[in-house]
């Protein structure tokens, strides 16, 4: 029974240490960030870590890695979208250009 109580206390300490270091941006950008932090802390504990500061630190590192992966994916998507819109403008394929072009042929 004392092992269970110790694990609960360890979890609570790690969570309370980590939560203030999750940025407001991360909290608003990912509504499930609290659940993600919970999962990461549990994973650290199941791997055998017993220091709340170390557990919180490792969980925060994993959250940062996840945020970096998301940022990289969004950046590449944004670059691709920007590239396509620049190509459309260069080729005159915007909706306004097509509409104007069809009017000039009918006159």
C-alpha cells in the first residue's frame, strides 16, 4: 500500500513541478496538453525514475520535442502553400485573373 501512495505522491509532485513550465501558447494551441503531460509523467515513472524533478524535466523535454515536430510540419506545409500561391500568381491562375481573362476574349 505504501508503494501506491508513494507513486501517487511522486506523480503529483512531478505534475505540479512541470505544469507551470508549459507555456500559455502550448496550452492554448493544444487543448490536450494536460493529458499529454500526464501520459509522459506516467511513462517516466514506469521507466523507473523516482525523482520528481527529473520526471518533470524529462516530460517537459518530450513536450518540447513534440512541439518542435509540429512546428516543423506546419512550417513545411506553410512553405508549400506559399510556394503554390506564388506559382498561381506568376502564372495568372488566380480566380480574378481567370474571370477577367474570359471577359476579354468575349469582347
